[in-house]
């Protein structure tokens, strides 16, 4: 069984690896040129209607 200090170090490294992986996934998604998120804003004039699929304001 690892000591408390080693456990803290292992957990810290796991958190760092997960954070870097998540950040890399976001960057690669943006660089891929996929516009499913921004296309809703552009097509609908920056309202939430295109993003949510329905108008939240009457």
C-alpha cells in the first residue's frame, strides 16, 4: 500500500492527465472546423433559438 504522500502524488497526476486530455479534446474539436455549435448562432443571429431548437422567449 502506497504511503499518503505517494497517494496524493498519484491522485494529483491523474487529475493533471485528465485535465490535459480534456483540454486537448476541446482544442482538437475547435481545430477540426466542426461548426455544429457556432452554426446555430450564425444562422439564427446569435439567439438561443437555433442552439436549443425552440424559442425560450414568447
